């Protein structure tokens, strides 16, 4: 029995091993199929990535549009508002020029006799500047020095058209002039309020610098800030002129910018660019000066109503008081202006001022020099009042003076 049972168990072992081997192969095949499907799914996912990248330009377009909108800053908008009203002004004038640079009468006679050269001849000069149209009918505000003594004025508009201009009125003391060109519906710039300016706010200078070197009429734009207000600046070169109550800016103002507008971030004209401080080679130092537009408004009003800017009149002659002068005259105050003469029927005479009075303050501001006194009067209009604080024989008094127009004979 024992020998018979053992062979039976051995006979079934191959089937058992075969079954196990079949199961193992089945598992291997199933695993391979599963792995193959996963690898195909990974491959499919990878091949889809370029499709998502290819779709990115639609999103990029939105980003570009956002960037474009952000580029339209207040400066861009202000420039687009004012630049079309900026013009280039070419002034031409003639002057008598001496033919001979030397003064030898013998040489002059020799040249005249043998070459027929005259002593003098007429020579034509030209200068370039800028201006800004302030009314659709063709009124232009610019610097007086841009058109000073001009025989011919040519105005080039922003669209390239060149027309003739003429001076309606000027104010040399304030370096402003009003021009007129023929035209209707012209682009013009709105005028702002220079009394409300803040140091540090944006300032945009627009003009036609170096216009003779450029082949188009597109204005040049430079940007800076309001650096200071109410500056009194002595004119350049040998000029003794004082430019008073000026706006200072670091926006670059180059030759040819004179007469162009200084604009705020809302596109309103706040000043008329006039001059700069420069190096010996002509470089910009970042110190430009503009006439406040509120003074320009007053000049325009005077010209439009009276055909000129009426010069105010006080009617006194004064002398500055020094400590030595005060000691010699036994004056209690060692600072002020001593009245030496008063013109009859002048505003000073009508206010009760007298020779010998010592002016110590005007409108509450102490003064000690002629410059300080002129600074108080500068920019005032006919009819404005001044309060003089005086010292008369040791007594303090106040006199109110009403400004009048200077008579022609004075």
C-alpha cells in the first residue's frame, strides 16, 4: 500500500508546476499590458503639452493690451493734449553792419576807391523759438525776445503748414508777446493756474529746440519736476535784467524752446519756457526757468483791453539807508529807503508821503534795498494798492498808495 500511494503523488506534480508557471506567465503578461498602457498615457500627456503652449498667445495678447494701457501715463495724455498747439517761430530782421572790422580811415578809403566797398550794408539775421496757440482763432503766446524787432515772422504749425504771423502786443519788461496768425478751428492749449503749483509735481516742457536741424515739425517733449517757485534770476551774459517770480524746473529746455509751454500732468499750460542756466559749452545744467502763466494771463488781458501793458507809477525817488548814512542823519532805523523826492500829483503825493520819510516796509514786508522794493511792485496792476510803513521824525505811520498808469511824459 505504501509503495502504491507514493507514485500517484509524483505523477500529479508536473501538472501542479505547470499550473503555477501558467499563472506566473499570465501575471507577467498582464503587468506588461498595464505598463504599456501607462507608458502610452504618459506619452499622450507629453504630446498634449505643445498644444497648451501654442494656445498661450491669446493670453499674451491680453497682457500686451494691459501693458499698452499702463504706458499711457498722465504724461503721455498731457502731451497728446497740448503738443498739437505748439508751434515753431522763425523771426527775421535786418541790421546795419560795418563792412570794415578795423577803424583805419586810410584802409577804408583805399578799399572804397579800388573795390567800391561801402562803409556799411544791411545784413539779414534770423532766430528760432517756440510758441503755443491759446485760442482757436490763432492767438499765440511766446517770449518777447523771440520776436524782438522782427521784420518778418514765420509760424510753422504742428501739421507742417507755415503761415505769416504778426505781433498784436508785447511786454518787454515781462518778456511776453502775443502773436496772431490767420486760421480757424486751430488746436489750442488750455491755460492752467500757476498760483496752485507744488514743488515736486511733474512738469513737461514742449517746444521746437534745434528746429533748423530737424526735418519734421514734431515738437520735442522733455519731462522733469517743478524744482522751485518765485525765483528771482539775473539775466545771462552782460544783461542786468532781473527775471522775477519765475518757475524753476529740471525739465530740459534747449535753444529753440524759448516761448514754448511748460505743462502740468493734466495738460494745462502753467508757464512759458524762457531760459536756462548752462555751462560754457552750452550744456543743460537741469535749471530751466519759465514765466508763470498767471502773469501771461494778465499780460493778455492788458493787451486785449488797452493794446499795451500799462506801466504802473509810484512817483518817488529813494536812497538806500546804510548804517553809515543812518548815523550821519541821526536816523533811528539803520535799514530802509529814504524818500528824497516826490513828484507832484503822483500816487505817492496823493497818499501823503513826503521827502524825508523812511520807508521800512511795504504790504507788511520789511524792505531795505531797491531790489526788494521793486520786487513788491513787480507784476502789480493799475488800481492795486500798496501799504507803506514809514518812519517820520521818529513816529511810525502807515500810508496807503493806489497805483496809477505812468504818464507819457515821465
